[in-house]
């Protein structure tokens, strides 16, 4: 009987082995690997920290950009004011040197002295008004305008100031040409003839 049981068990074992597919796995309670979960949680925490740092960096860069724009606007305003100041300095030099020479010239008629003086006086008054306006813009909020608006006004005033210098140079040249022409005319008219 023992042999018979062994034969039956062996046959049963052989039948089970043949009937089962070769890739069958043992089933039972699932195995859970918590190291992957812990690793994922650590990655999420690290990602959150990096995101927070990136948000801080973006805010810092935005603040830096705003500061640079403000400084840039102030620099533009400063350059415009410096250019207007240089133009006014040129006006003063013309008034001190060139205009004195023009008015003291014997080739300028007395009635022309008034016209010359009035034309330069208008430029000087315009220059003084511009400086007062600039002082008002820079020293007060001037109707709560932004830096960009203030810079635009100063740029316009700078352009007007450049036009003033151009006008002064043109007028000075014109009066010098008149003096030169009259001087030459006087020499021609009063030359001595030696026949």
C-alpha cells in the first residue's frame, strides 16, 4: 500500500506540475515596500522647499527690477537736468562774452542795440522760466506724476534748451556776420586810392 500511495502522490504531483502554467506565482498577502513611499515624501518635501526658494528669488528679482527702473528714471532725469544746466551755462557765456562784443562794436547801430538786447533777453527769460519749472518738478510731487512722466517732461525741456542754444549760436553768428560785413564795407568805402 505504501507503494500505491507513493505512486498516486507522484502521479498527482506530476499532473499538477504539467497542468499548472510555467509562470505561475504564489499568491498570498501583498508585500508593501514603504521605502519607496518614504522616498517619494522626501522628494515632495524637497520640491516644496525649492519652490519656496524660487518664489523668494522671483520676488527678489522683481524688487531688484523695480529698483533698477527707478534708478534708471532718476538717471534720465539727472542727465536731462545736467544738459539743461550746461545749456544755461553756454547762454551765460554768450551773454558775458559774445553779446558784449556785439553791443560794443562800432558797426552795430544804436537802434539795433535795442533789438539785439531784446532778442537775447527773451532767451534769458525763457531759460530762467525753464529752471524755475524744473525746480518745481523736482522738489515737489508736481500733481503726483510718476517718474516716467517727470522724465518725459524733463526730456522735452532739455530739447527746448538745446533749441535755445542753437538759436543763440545762430543769432550770435548772424550778428557777427553783420559786423564783419559792415567792417569790410567800411574798409572798402574808406580806402585810400593811390593813383
